[in-house]
């Protein structure tokens, strides 16, 4: 899959997050029909920057990246997969986690300012073309150690004109 995959900088235009909230710097691998179910495989990375805003805000004298931002990094991968599949622009709403959909995750570590690199990988497990819904499983690792496992995470794509 590596040989037929794409690699590119994380998009910086809507519907993607602006720089301050971007938890992925680069898409290291995107294969639209990759993964065990051939529904998609995507891997992204981020260099840990100890000066990022969240380290000062979370926690006092014990800085860590909030767990919710680790989950957000996974969802930001799904945003890329959805836009690659269905297109998207400033009028696109990406509902993460999709309403009325279950998901699960396990935490087994933290991202701290002295870490170097975060790698996030998602395997698309389900696609509903009618509802424009993606579901995926994946992992987040920091400096080579898996610290989060995500299961049944979902994203639904809608038009802002339909809200």
C-alpha cells in the first residue's frame, strides 16, 4: 500500500482547522482503497512543539497535551479521508464525532513537551455513501509507543447550507 499511497501537507483551507487547532502537520500516507476492508487507510504525523498553547494551559506545572486533542488528531485524519472521497470546501460541515454514533478509545500514555513526534493512523471500516458517514479504527503513537487506541470513530459530512 505504501507504494501506491499519497503524501502531502495537511490542508490549510476550510473545511480544515486553522494552524492553532491543527493536530496533524503532514499526511504521510493516504490510500483511498487501502486497509483490510479496502475502504481507506490514512496516516498523519505532527512534530511536538513544546511552545504550543495547550502545554501552558494543561496542567499547571505538569504540562501534557489534553487527551481530547489526541482524539481530535484522529478525527482530523478522517476529515481528510472524507474530503478526498466526497469533496469539500468552506460550505462543508464535518460532524465529528457523528451524532448518535458510538465510539470507544483507550488511553495508555501522554504527549509531553519533551516528546518529538506523534503518528496517527486510521483504517476506514465502514462507509455509508447516502449519509456521507465514515467509521474508522486507529492508533496514536508518540515517539514510537502506541498510547491511544480508537474504535468505531465516525465523521458525517454535511453542507452548511443544510443546517
